[in-house]
C-alpha cells in the first residue's frame, strides 16, 4: 500500500506462486504490464489497453502514464487497487 508516490521510478512486483495486491493513490499514472500464468487480473483504474487483453495478460496506460509498473505471478491473482 502506497499513500504517496514521488518521482517516476519503475516498479516491479513478482512472485512465483502467490497473489499480488498493490494499492496506490487516486492520481496514479503508469505504463502497466501485468501477467499471471493461472489467475486473473483485477483493477480499480481505467486502463487504455495496448494490444489485446485477456484474463491473464494486460498491457496499457493508467492516467498519463510515466513510470513502468510490472506485475508478474506464476500462479495467483493480480489486484491493482485505488486508495
């Protein structure tokens, strides 16, 4: 859970076997690359999709973009939540 973000550093979150849940502030912007081998992707943010979207893969832009947010799990759900 991040209540405030400064700068534009990229963020990577990975796990081989587990859920990833990220909570960020309302005005968050990023280039999102999320994938799960066996799970689903859920988001509270509107995302401008790049390419195709599926239950297990998502690429796109939140807000104005900026930093890269990479979320990868081999076996679990990915959740991108808004505070």
